């Protein structure tokens, strides 16, 4: 990859600023996304991780205009694709950017595929719409795409309906659909959750190849920190509708700068054969998004919480190049500061290496 | 495990799905598996290898093409009628893989989670409400969510609604189909701890289908590996994970991503090569032969049977390298 000079007049490929999304419900309004800002660059992968329900899917679905409004409501924010607004519209210059410029792989394949249409037709359709291809040409491309996504018997399978596919095959069919028009940005919401690790590896390779060949930017939402370690250049950690830490993948794993990120570590099983420790979930539950706390959203669960944490929201403290943590422990007046307080505390990194030496297959790959 | 009592026993369990022109998908092809009381058996394997179909056929949600399933020594019907489902609801349950399509969009969370209890327990409606509330908090959801509808929840929240719905009847045996895949690691830990606690307190027995090998290793007593409708390997979870025997298991375990960027950067591609297997035309020989780095002439003609290893009789492998 070529080194980009950072001072250019080119607007970023995708830039999101201060996005706030609410849902009006029965019991009040749910503040699902509370001021999210990020940008993605060509050829790079941004991973978004965070607790279940923290607003990851709503964030990306808002960009794609997929959040029904009402009950959803865009409270503030801007989002631009190469400098052009994409919020509240599905078009740039009269062209639908969804599918052609931004492709999306959804978390729930079953509800985003049409159950009454064959898989092949569903993949072919955007090619007919965006590229003006003939029925036949689009369908044979659909078969090729299914093959690329490692669906066996692609030709037969293309004529089948979603219910005839296994969970993992549906996910791969969605990937075929999302990349059909070679979009500049691929948003993948838990794209490999339903896949076994060998097919996951193939799909991640497939996404990686696409990125190499076309400079596609990828926004990857996942709970699997192994997948993050493998794919991400940058990582945003979300909690209760906000990005609480953002940095390079190494920053997040080796130099974690937020107690929530650190807390994830203890909850994961380790791959150390001698370790039989129990999993330690983070105590307590996430805050009520009907009335989020005034201070730090993590305060009620944070083992390091101080007085100020419950009264004022921490700003994003810059702790390194392009690395910030939204936590008061980084404030210069905090005695000892982050390093002292968390010294010795585990970072996200799983230190234990797996005892795989005995496997002959593991040996020939390294 | 000493004195293990078999709870669910499948014998040559088979499930085919018809395809046009007389072809069929061999989704589950003669699987023998014994699950003991209070045991957690992890089931992993290639996607599309038949794990969900096996789980559903095991508890009667799909009629069997062939083979039998015994529960506490009694054979279960080949095809279930409404009375069978009703009788069985309190003993066997399933947590479904897809938290989206398995929840009725027109029912509130309270109705979804409480439905089974209402049908099968005759609790008064205020007791029912309390029970629903307590199960929601056990899976880490606010009881206040009861009056909301499924579309108001995130993927992980819906998955937990499905978990509460299955467990509220306090069944003896649960097929958990990817119960934690949509959850963040902290909530995963919470659910896994809950399942372990229920195993201790209610004697819960589980078939735990998942793709997260580290988690399956952690929670399971034994780990079974499925490939193209058949079992490739089964044994104590720790042994299978740390010293896999079947070549497919080796590749599977070696592909498990590590939460460590440096290790991942050093990793070369582990992608399996070779032709993609089809569950439609299954010929003689080993199902993995087309992709196996160790395949021999014998592998293409003779189907390997699941047999105990000579030196580790609690481990079974279906591969000619071992006999
Ligand atoms: N239509 C809706 N009405 C009310 N609340 C909603 C609606 N859609 C989402 N929410 C709420 O918004 C919050 C964010 O949801 P979102 O789906 O973005 O979470 P997520 O981070 O993707 O979680 P997961 O990892 O579980 O998929 C959740 O608390 C959810 O309950
Ligand atoms: N109703 C159906 N009709 C036709 N074929 C089906 C049906 N259900 C499943 N199959 C096929 O049976 C095979 C096994 O599917 P199954 O869903 O059991 O796999 P799985 O191991 O659970 O996969 P995954 O890990 O992707 O969920 C697949 O080839 C699938 O396409
Ligand atoms: S700001 Fe305070 S409560 Fe929030 S994460 Fe930091 S120490 Fe914990
Ligand atoms: S039987 Fe042969 S082809 Fe099959 S897994 Fe063993 S060595 Fe490989
Ligand atoms: Mg989501
Ligand atoms: Mg399945």
C-alpha cells in the first residue's frame, strides 16, 4: 500500500460527525446513538466493537438510511461520502449510493433477504438496477459471485430460496450481494458470526482481497476480538451510544486506554491449556438509554470510578497518535494517572499463546 | 465422568432434504451420539454440515428420515404430533440460531418469554409476570423491557430473549444453537456462567452448537466435530482442542483467530484448499478426502468409521490414519 500524505484537500472517503439517533417509544425516547464521530479511509478497515445494544448497528444503518423514521429520529450529525451529504437521502447526483457506493452485509441475513425470491435473483437485481445489465448477464454474474463466496454447487444453489440455505450459507450469499457492484465502502455488521472458523477465514480473505484489488474501505462490526486482531487497522470501542476509545489495532490491544476495554479481557476464555479460570463478566448492566447518566456512562460499573465520574462526562483524552480514551483517569490531576492505576492490570491482549506446536498442520503454515 | 447415565441417544440418525429432480441433501447422515445426564456436549463444524438439522431432528422439530432417538431409554416418535410437542416441552427445548426470525414480531417480550409457561404450567398471570421478570434479569435484560416488541432490540438482546424463552420452562435438555454468537464477550461470559450454574443447580444437559472454539472448549465436557453430515471426531473437549486428531479438526482449530494482532499478522492463510464438498452427491470414501492433506488411496474408496483410538479409548475419530 502506498503511504498517504496526510495533508490533502481531498475530503475523507466517509466522515461521520456527532451523530445522534433516538427512538420514540412508549416509555420515552431511547438515546441509541449519542454523538458518534469517525472517518474511514480508502483501503483501510475500521472495526467497531462494543457491548450488545450500544448502538453499533443503528449507527451504520442510519448511514444507509435504513432506520425507520419515525420511530427513529436523527437528532444531530452529518455524514459525508467524499464530501457529499448522505444523511436523510439515498441519492448522490440522482444515483442511489446504496449498493453501488456503499455495500452492506447485515447482521440478520434472514430478515434482509427476500424469502420469496431466489438467492440468485436477489444478487442479480442490483446489477440490473445500478449497471443496467440484462437479466441473463446479471444472473450468471450472480453465480460467479456465489462461487467467489465459496458456495458449493453455486449454479443449483442460485435457484434456491433463503430457507433452503444454512445460516452460514445465507451469510455468504449476503456477502456476494454486497460486493456485486464493487462498492467503495463495505459495511459488514457481524459478517462472520454465523460461520465456522475455516469459512470465516475464507470470507475474511475474500474481503481482504477485495480491499487489495479495489481499495475498498471496510467498516467491520464484530464481537469477535480474534477477528478484530486479524482484520482491523483502526478500532473504535463503543459503550452506551458513544465511542469511548479509538486507536490503532495495536493501541487497543496492547495499550488499552479505557476501563471498559480492559474489562472485556477478563470475560474471554483464554486459550492457555493450563488455565481453568472462570469467565468474569463486567459487573452490573449498561445504563438506561432513556435517561443516560450525566457523567461517564461506564461509572456505575467501573472499578476505578472517582467522584468526578458521576458528575461530568469525560472528554476524549488524547493518549497517543490518533488514540484517545474517554476516561478521567487520563486527566493530569488524577494522582498517579492511568499508568499507575492500571499498572499490572491486564490489557486486552491474551498473553497466553496456544500450545499448538504438536500439530503438524500448524507447523507448515508458519 | 464416572457413572454417566445416558440421557439422549441418537442411533444412525439421518435427515435428508429433497431437491428437484430426485436429488437430496444429506444434511445428517447416520449420526450416533450419546449425551449423558448433566453433560455439556459442544458441537462444532463446517457451516452447512448439519449441526442445526441434527439438533432439530434430535428433539423432534424435524421428522427423521431414518434412525432413532432415545430419551431416558425410551424411543421418541419418528414424526411428532401436537401431543408429542406438548408432552415434551418441559423436558426438551431449543435456543434457535437466528434471533431475528425466531421471535414473533407481533408479541411483546413478556408474551414471548411467558408463552410456554402459560401453556404448560397453569401459573397465575401475576406469578407468570414475576417469573418472566426474573428470567429476563438472569439473562442480563431489564425486566422493564417486558412490554416492548422484538424489533426494538439489538441482535444480542434478542438472542437473550430467545434464551430466556427456552430456559423458563426449566427443561432437562436444551439444544443451544449458537446461543452466544451475537453477544459481546462480557454478556457471553454472563450467559455461559448462567448455563454452567443451571447445569449444577437443575442438572441441565446441553448440546451446545457454536463456532467459537475457545468458548466450546471452555464450556463443554466433550467436543464433537461434524463434517458434511457425519461426525469426524468426538472426545474430551480439552483433548480435542489442544491435540486434534482428525485432519479436518486440525485445520479447524488452526483457523481459530487469536485475539492478538501480532500473532494474527504472523499467521499465514489457513484457508482449506481443494474442491468444495457438496452434501448432495455423497459417494464412497472419506468425506474429507478431496481437501485432506493426508489423503491416501484407501480414503477415496472406503468410508472411515468413527472408532475409539487405541491409546485413548474416550476419543473417537473417523479417519484411516488412526486404524
Ligand atoms: N426500533 C427501535 N425502537 C426502540 N429502540 C431501538 C430500536 N432499534 C434499536 N433500539 C435500541 O437502540 C439500541 C442500539 O441498538 P443496536 O441494534 O444499534 O445495538 P448493537 O450495538 O448493534 O447491538 P448488538 O451487538 O446486540 O447487535 C439498543 O439499546 C436497542 O434496544
Ligand atoms: N429446509 C431445508 N430444505 C433444504 N435444505 C435444507 C433445509 N434446511 C437445511 N438444509 C440444508 O441442509 C444442510 C445442513 O444445514 P444446517 O442448517 O443443519 O447446517 P449447520 O451445520 O447448522 O450450518 P451453520 O453453521 O451454517 O448454521 C445444508 O446444506 C442446508 O442447505
Ligand atoms: S471516567 Fe471514571 S467511571 Fe468512566 S471509565 Fe474512567 S474511571 Fe471509570
Ligand atoms: S480418512 Fe483419509 S482423507 Fe479422510 S481425513 Fe483421514 S486421511 Fe484424510
Ligand atoms: Mg447489532
Ligand atoms: Mg446452523
